[in-house]
């Protein structure tokens, strides 16, 4: 993490204008290999060619990340940013229970970014493509008058009967999440604290020590591509599925709205890592709020028939956090003390004190 607070430009580095955009594109895409049989033609022509798979449907999703809104390059390493934007795209494909196959990445870059900085970003893009077995098949690079903007498009496919949307949740079903929540948000708080310290004394290098897990959850998130096999082993597909990019509070609200149902969540069932508890206490933040409002965990939120509840007891990948109710019952959070709260009242953005 020694390069964490490194500047994006600097002496000895190459301005993009010196080599031009076509040469830059050549540099950042030349290492692209094709892993998917459906990729017939990738980067290099006016458009990519993708083979239509028999008996499968395609899913296509796009996401935008804007400097100063979604990330801060003073502490977010460019390689990790490239990795994360690919994960964000793949996570949306996984959230349809489809298999990610190809991505396209478009960038708008301001003059402060050098050739080396963009190459660093693409190291992360290619690393994520290799990790998830997807092909980079296109994109665009153009200049920007302010900062860096990344637009990721991800393509996936699956047989129609395996796809799961947000709208299938029904009363009495179990609300479940994969993994643990709130760690990415605590990782962000940690980075922002280090940025303040660095501004006061650039000689001090960040030391994340015991909190490395939280940092990793923020700068190197994982898309839950493995959950499709977990559902297969359970013997049933979710009735509704969404990825946790905006926080449990907003994402369960989106799922319930799409399904026309309400929910009852139990605070003591929300999986939160002990490190999140520890650091949240230190920062005077309510750990539950990190899970509800933090976002960027890229875990999955889904509903399952009540008949599988026994199989979920002590499950290593899945936590039951509540159940689906009727729409008129609203969105309810039952607190540790047993009190009922309207969910949205517990969903403000926590502040570091
Ligand atoms: Mg999503």
C-alpha cells in the first residue's frame, strides 16, 4: 500500500498528447486475450462481434463512475479503480443470475492523467477480466475538461429459466444476504482519515495494520460469481435477486418496490464483521448504519422460499436477515432491543466524528 497516496501525474511521465489517443488505446488493449467462446471479434474494429448462444438470453448493463463523485484518486490507486469498475459491471450481471462474458470500458480523461497512469488503470481492468474470465471487447477514450470518468458496460448470458430479477419476492419468503456488510464503507472511512493525515504531513505513510480487510473490501471488492453454484447446491433459485451496491437499506427497498411487497429485517441478523464493529465504535458510527447505508459491498441480496430455511442454518455463505411481508406492512427494521423502526428512518449517511 506504499503507493496509496501517490499523485497521478508527475515528472518523467508521458503526457497523453505526446503519443496520442490511438497509440494509447493500442497500448492498453494489446494484451487482451479472449476467454469466452462467444467473443468472435474484440477490440480493433468499429464494433465487437459476439456469437449468440443457443438457448440463452443476453443481459447488458452499464455503470458510470465519476471522479469526485464516486472515487478520489488522491487515495484510490488507479490499478484498483480499474479493477473495481469491472467488478461493479460484473456484479450487475451476477445480480441477474447470469454468467458475465464480455465488458466494454469507455474513459474520459483530463490532462492531469499520464500514459503511465492510464496503463496502471488498465492493469487492474485486465486483472479483473482474468479473475472473472471475461473479455474486454471494446470501449472508447476521449479527453475531459475535468477529472476522470469511467463507463463500464457488461454483457452476460444464461438460459432464460435461470435468470432472476428483482420482482419475484412473495409474502413469507426469507430475505437473505451473502457475505458480510458494511466493511467497504468502513474501508472508505479509513482511507479518508489517512488522506487527512497525509495532507497535514505528507511524510507519514498510511498504516492500515489490523484493518487491511476493510481496506481490501473498499479498494478490491469481489463480485459474487460463486453464488450461482451455491444456489444450485441448495436446489433452488432465488425468487428475487439484487446486488448490494447502494447499501442494504436502499437495495431491499428497491427489491420490495419491484416485487410489490414489504419486509421485516432483524438488526441482530445482519452479518457485520467484528472489525467493522471495532472501527465503527472508534469512529462513533453505528455499525448497522454501515450495512444499511454504506454500499459498495457487492454482496447479493435475495429471497428464498421458506421451505429451505433449515438448509440455511449455519450456512457459510448465506445469512437470513428477515422475511417478506405484504406491501401495506411497510419496510420494518426490528432493532437489537426488539423495537420496530421504519427502515428509512434508520437510513441516513453516518458521519465520522
Ligand atoms: Mg445492481
